[in-house]
């Protein structure tokens, strides 16, 4: 992997490697919505920063380079994003 756009990306890369070591074949990297206005706000950590699209692209490429067969990475990706299409590939 090339230079990281942000230092927190190193932590995510570590988590991706952990998932890959457990034979995970697909993943989604997405932006968490700010839950501060939610009635469950005390159950969530505050959003520290929003990841720009370029960093999502970098992280998506990093995940693919680790061997994930399917990766959806972006600020508007959600947990169900192309779920059927991704699952049908297996």
C-alpha cells in the first residue's frame, strides 16, 4: 500500500488485515451518520471528522489489494449497498 492520506487510516488498514485473516471476502467502508441528534446519542462516539471521497477511494483500493473479493467504499455507501449483487458473486 502507498502513503496513507490520514494517520487514522493505519488503524483501519489494521482492521482490514484482521478481517482478511479471518477469511472475510467482502466488505463495505462507509461514513457513519452523526448520531448526536439521536435519542440513543449516549451509545455512540461523536464523529471526529468526515472522511473525504478521495480517502474512501484509497481505502477501497487498499482493501482490494489485501485480497477482498468485493469492496464497496464511499461516503454514501450503506450496509445494504449492493448487498444482493455482492452476495450473489459467491
